[in-house]
C-alpha cells in the first residue's frame, strides 16, 4: 500500500465517556464506537469528512425519541449519497438505514407508506406492479433512501418542480427534538400539536402571518420556488398551507434532518409510463443547444438533459457509447438528451412525430434519432447518470471530487454556462464538466480539488460563482441540499428578513440546536471551508472510488459488517494513519479490518455491477487474503490448485491411512502439524471423520428405446 499525503494529519480523538454513558442509559445496546465503526461512517458522497463520537443503530421511532430526549447533538444518516455534507457529523451519527425499511403500498399504488431506510429503487419496484412510481427520480435512485429523498426535497430528471418530494408529500410521522411523536396526516394532528407543542404550533402560525403580510417576502419566495430550489428551508410552506401540522410537514421536507426525525412518510405516486422514446441531439455549440430549447420543449418531452463539450468527451469513454457518439470529433459541441414518455402507443407515436418536426428545423452536428429500444435507451441514461462518477473516477490521484448544482431561469441558462466556463479558466479548473436538467434551468458542474494546497483558490471560486448565480436570479442549491457547502450563503440569497424567518423556524422546532448542527444555517462565513476531505493515494481500486455509495444496497454483507464503500474508506483511513505515524490507530484498524472487511466480504463482485467506475472490491479482498500468506504458501496452494485431482486423491489416501491408525496417534499428529503450519493450513482430524472416498463418475446417458409405433 503506497501512500502520499501532504496535508496536516487528522487525529482521531476518543469518544466522550459521558456521552456514551448517556446514550447507553437512554437506549441500551445500540452504540457502536470502535474506530472502524466511527471512521467507516465518517465518509459519505460529499467532500466533507467528520468523525462521529459513535454510531447509533436504533430499531424504532420510540428509541429515536428516547435518544432525542437526552439533548445530545444528533445527525441522522441513511443512504449516505448526499453531496453537500449533511450526512456526516462530529457528534453522534444515527444510522437509520438498517432498521427502517418498511414499504406499504396503499390504494392500489396511488399512495405508498415508507420508512426512511427504504431505497428509492426498491420502493419503485414494489409500485411497478400497479403501474406507478414515486415522483422524485434522482440519478442516485439505486442507492438513495426515502430519508434522504424527504430530507433533501429530491427531484430529478423528469419531475421538475411539479412532482418533487414537496409536491407529492401527503403526510409524515415526525419525532420532534423533545421526543414528541406527531402524525401530520392524523385527523387530530393540529390539536395534538397545539396540546403537546403549543409554542411550536403557535409560532408557526405567527410566522405564516408574518410572511404573508410582507409583500416583498411573498414576491421573493414565489420567485425562488418557481425554480428547483433546496437552499435553506422551504418557506413556500407558509404560502401553500394553512394548518400548523401541514406547514411543519412541508418545512421538514428539505430540512436535512435539522428540524425533526422522519419516522415514516406517505407519498402520492405518479404514473410509470411504460413506453418511452429517447435520443441524443448534438449541436455545434452550447448556445445553439439552448436556442433550440423552446422548439424541443414545445414538443412535450419528459426530460431534457444538457451535456457540454467536456461531458461529451467523458461520455465517449463510456463502454455503452454508440458509434455515432464515439466517433464524434468534439470541439465546442453540446448535446441534449431528450425523452418522451407515454402509456399509449399512439400518443407516443404522435410525440415522436412532433419531435421529428422540431429536429428538422435545427442545425445539428449529427442526425437526431429517437429509439424505443430498451437497450439503446438504457445506454443513453447510463451515460448521463454516470457522468459525475466517471469523470470523478478519472480524477488525478489525491484530489477530491466536488459536484455542485445551481438553477437559474431557463432564458439565462446559456449565460450562466458562459459564466461558469470563464470561472473554470480563471481558476484553472481543467476537465470540469457542465451537465444537468436543461428544461428546469438546473445545472450540475464538477471540480477536482486538492484541498491541502488549493483551499483559497476554491474559496475565491465559490465567491465568484455565488455572485454569478445570484446575479442571474438563481438559487445556489437546486437539488443537493444546502448542507455545509452553501450554509454561509443562505442569508445572501434570501435577504435579512427571510433569513430571520428561517432562524425562527429552527428555534421553534429545535430550541436546543441539537439536530444536525452546522447544516443549513450557520453564522460562520467560512464554514464551507472547514472539515474538507483530503484524499490519500493508496492503490488503484481505492483511488478511483468517489465514495458515492451506489455499491451498498447490493452488498450481501452490508448489514453484517462493512459495505464496499466502507472497506475502501477504511483502507484510506489506515493509509492516512500510517502516514501520520499514528501506529496505535493503524494497529487497531488493521485488527478490526481483518474480520470486518476481509473475512466477511462475499467476493461475489455484486458491488461492481452497481459501481459507476467499475470497482470490484471482491478482487481487492482476494488480493488482501492472498497477502496474508507468504510467497511460498501462495506458490504451494497455486500448485495444488493446478493439480487438484492429484491432491484430492492424496487426501483420500491420507483419510484411509488415518482411519487404519490408532486414533490418538492421528489426533496428536494433526495437532502438532496445526501448531507448526497454522490452523488455516492443516485441518484438525477427529475420529468421527469418514474414510477416503472414490471419485464420482458421471452416469452414462440413458439409452433411447427405438420407436415401434406405426403411422396412423
């Protein structure tokens, strides 16, 4: 394991015994505080790294309520696919993935009741039989969970702002910081809230009236939330809802675990159109792609995804790229991935005709072709959904990948693309891609940064980017949540009055400030520059990993010991400990890693089927298992494998000889051999073992009986 690491090493401090004692007294048996438990969960898909005091694994909402009553700072985490730093903590980290996975389909699929640990794709799989699905469709749907979908107000590629989490929410079961449990869908929800949490209920009604009574606040909220917007709290709740229970439920959507714990959600579903036609439309320039948007949108597509020139270059390396894309000589090109969806073949055919008419009037760099073929469509979406991870996976070793997302009104989208391109040049960010949901004015862009040496460059870039987005009437977070990365800029986006409303929302819901401290709102103007993830160089399988977590739902041992992501990040932590000279931490990590990662990995390669950069941690585990043995032992076992027939015959003879010898003699000899060669190399013989067998021979094929029947 080679290591290069120039940053000041991060030291692991032991957990506070008083904190662990308080948790144990509240809910016995849910605390995991080994170094591997803490460091394995310190990493999520974001570029932040904080090590929790301990990882807590409650089994019920009642246990969560007991934890909240302790008044200790808590952060809830489920899928760990968040990109803005809202699922990591230096306090107590509560794992809601393991024991909150319930899915109940209601009203023939029109609604669904789900718990926070259920994976979005699994929920949609249950709904598929009813021809329905959830509205939000983020690119991380194979790994993200309902807890994150609600906490981040997830949207995606086709749901826009009309079918995101906020718009499709019916009700939530909430555990408030004081331990109160409220079902916002119950007929007596408002009465219960007023009785049990009178200050909260009354405060929400006062804030509702305050917001509605300020014309500038109303104007600003309507403008901000006409876009995809996950910046700060969802103040549109005060305009859209009247009752305190419903206002609270919709404020919790997008609150990133800072207001309450979501124990259960009831969501309305949308039709899962079974027919679709998809194509990639390539333009000479990004400006021409944006100019074509009105004609394309008029044809009623479900999705319009933008790929800039650098995205197209990355897409050409995807194994699923077709010949047209692979042979395109990309210069300043851009492309729109478009899809039409319908449940009726005739309606889809009409959509295709409208699309063809729109394409006919455009100046294109390659022929536009729509396909209904499942394989062709899956290939295009694989390219689009894997863009971030494929580019990040090819980043220079030792750098951290950052994926940011913003939104602006569609008419100024091309202007913002130009702004970002100029900033990439100004700050020397090479190979930075721009892609996103063009129909919604929502852009994603990626940077590779070396935080140990280039922190101020990143800080200056961020300031200029914030000015560019807000100067064009946009939002600094469209989908990924405010998190830590944009918390210092919430006031700048909303102004003093609405920022103070948000602070009052936080105070009313969480008066002790114990839920996910430092996320969404902060008074620290440099909070986004703290606790950044410095990446060590370890080995090829580890270095490519972007810690996205897509591998975790398919791992057989994810609930036993570690997931593939955790095996990789623990390798990074082990390398960092060695580089820092922290020999005690390295020793403890290595001891725990042996069972947690090496012994209990199924080495089935399932992780590689979900990994966007094709890492097979099973191959890594096989190598680590081999390295446990010396060169001579590996050579010997290789020889045995190459001559396995001879080895098994020798074992048969050895068992025959052992059965004929005095039992005490053979038992003593096997114990002595195990003491010398090790228990993994020599089995312990016992007198109940059978004699050696004989090789099984295949049965001859049955003889066919000639047909003696005569034709009629």
